[in-house]
C-alpha cells in the first residue's frame, strides 16, 4: 500500500485500479433465493450442532472404503 501511495504515474495507477476492480468483481457471488435459503438453513443446523467435523467424516469414509 505504501509503495502504491508513493506512485505519481497516473496511467500506472489506473492500470492497478483496473486489475483490482476486475479481481473484486470476479469474487462477487450472485445467489438465487433457494441458495440463500439453503445457506440460512445450514447456519441454523450448525448452531444446533447438527454437523460432523471433516476429520470425523474422513475417518468414517475411510472405514467405509476399507469395509468394501
């Protein structure tokens, strides 16, 4: 940030802005009503403890694989 603040080259600063703007725009997710509802429901389930940790899921999956 300090190095950018020290720049006086307007065209170079505009180029940096363009890069940053394009990066920011690509990270915006547009969700449907159904997707937002799923996220809300998932958050409620997490708050209620209705989830399994990834490490535990990995153990169960490996156990299942080895049982086959």
